[in-house]
């Protein structure tokens, strides 16, 4: 794991440690109320929409490894490997903007394909 | 776009500029012959396998924006927005390890779901 220091990076890492450590309520304390998240399925407006998107993923996490984390005062990028209950190989990358210690913008990139395949496989019939 | 300096970052950015600028042969000069790429579909071994994976994506690129780029001497992370002929919204993130000016390892994260949907939509019948 490689990292450089910066205020935004500290917040990104604190958020990352919280949700990968199983404390999603703590993770949400780093999310600004009116944040915007650009996720693969589209734009999420506000912390509550973000929670509905991210909490199920966090709850299904079985293992994670931080691959890289870099940032400066305003922006940070984190890439991680993750294993979840439905999908064993689910890496992700986040680019966050931070203001006053909270994440105000997040671009999250991950592959939805294996999650869709897992969902299809779990369907009856 | 946010970036910090570092030898690995310089190489990651030179590679990025080359392939997004339409010069894939130049991009490949930054790829080490025995490199390993961990892509959503699995592991690619060597520059030739990497070229077969990445060249079609690069050739279909219609627009791109660098969102963030950070790195140090050995590692860099780049996140970008991309539009391609089959998929309008195709952001990606790459974490690269660099040795002697060439990329020896790349982890690339992107969402295959819209590409699979475009492929299905293009199928006859």
C-alpha cells in the first residue's frame, strides 16, 4: 500500500477504514449531508441516497485490502481490493473531494458485471 | 484535475496522454514486455496480451477527461472519465507500478456492465 499525506487523504482513509472495518455509522460521519456521488449506476444526491447505495455493499464485505491511497489538501484517490458475499473479486476506486473534513463529492468506479451475474444466478427458475 | 509529482506518475501520465491522444503505439512504449495487468475480466500476462485488451478500448475512445492523478516514485493512480463509441459514460481507474520508466504492473478498474449491455443490444435478433 502506497500513500502520501494530505488533509483530503486523511479523511478518505478514515472513511475507508470505518466502512471496511464494519462501522458504517462512523463512515457516514465523514460524508457531508449534501454530497454528490457519481456511481456506475448514476448520480446520487445527498448522504441518505449515498447510504442506501453504499451500506449494502459495506455489509456484504468479507475482506478488503487497500492497494493505493494518494491525495492532497482537497482531493484523494483510494483503490482497494474487496471480497463480498456475492462477488469474490470486487475491487473499487474512489476519487473524493473534501471540504471541512467531510467528503462533498465522490466518484466511485467498480465493475457491476459480476454483481449482475450473481443476481441473475440467485433468481428462481 | 489534481496531480502530484513522482517518477511513476510521470510515466502513468505519459502513457495516459498517449492512448487518450490516439497514439497507442507510443502508449505501448511505456508498457514493460513482461508486465502483468489485473483487469475486470482477469489477469493479462505480458505486453501483447495487454495490447489486445486495451487497444480496442483506446480505438473506440471519443472523449476523455483526466479526473485525478497522484503518485510517488514507484506507484501512481490515475482516474479518468471516458466516452467511447459503444458506451458514453465509461470512467476508469488505474493503479500502476513503474520500474525503469515502464509500467510493470497495472490494476485497472472499470464497469463492464454498460459494455455488455451495448454488446447485447448490437446482437442480431
